């Protein structure tokens, strides 16, 4: 009987420890987000210039990879430089949140509230923003290649100079700003995209073909090098 009780206790603590590892209960480990204006790049490092992240920490340079944070309230928080790859944020609240330079590849932001959030300079490739509220959100110079943004709210959303190659932007896009955004033939747009939008964007597919044609023309016009 005592042995059974001991085994039950050990099993309980093992399960509790496992659960703790899957919740954002970490503490600040000394890593802060620093923006290098010359390189236009953000870096997470300590006062001794050592690079790293703050494990399970909800704050700058937090490492929350792989967690289930659905319906979590992160509104107004500073998560700049955080690693959010593969996190399930379905239904989470990011209204007014600072997500500058985050790494969120393959992350689920579906049905989340991200009104006024700053996602500039982020790596968000392959993520899901379906049915999310993205009114006034800023994706300046972010990588949105292969993302899904279907049935999302995009009033005043900014995509300047972002990479939307192969993305599915199937939402009402009448009021979005896409100046300098790069797309390809694999990018899917909502019918609300106007000719003005198209002119403001960069068709990477066309540019690539044009560059290839120029190279071919140049090769055909060259004379063989003398031996």
C-alpha cells in the first residue's frame, strides 16, 4: 500500500512538472531586445553582449515556442524579439501588443484580436491569421510568405515592404496599405484588391522573369571570349 502511495505521488509530481513546462511561467533571464538601426535588425542579448532568450517568459525576448496559449490575454504587452514558432494563439488577445521582430513561423493566430498590434520586421512565414482582427495592425517589412489571412478584418492594416509571396490574402482589402509589398504569381488576393493596390506592390514573379530575359538577351549578344 505504501509503495502504491509513493508511486502515485511521484506520478502526480511528474505530471505537474510536465504541465509547468508547457505554461509561460518563466522569469526574466537577463536578455533584452536591442534594435540595431544601422543593420535594421533586432537582437536579444544580455548586458555582457551574450545572445539568448528568456525561457517561458512573457516579455521581450521570451521563448514561448510550441506552447498552447489559445485565448490568452497578451494585450498591450511588449513581446519584441520573442520566439513564438508553432505556438497556438487561437482566440488570443494581442490588441496594442508590441510584436516587433518576433519569430513566429507556423504559428496559429486564427480568431485572435490583433487590432493596432505592431508586427513590423517579424518573421511570420507559414502562419495562420484566418478570421483574426487585424484592424490597424502594422506588418511593415515583415515576412508573411505562405501565410493564410482569410476572412480577417483588415481595416487600415499596413503591409508596406512586406514579403507576401505565396500568401493567401483572401479578406476584404479595400483599406489596406501595401506600398512596396512583394508578391508572386502564387499569391492569392481578395477581389477587393484594386488596380491602385497592384501598382503599389512589386510583382516578384514578373521581375524575376524580366531579369532572366535580360540575362538571356545579354548572353545572346555577347561575343565569345578570345582564347
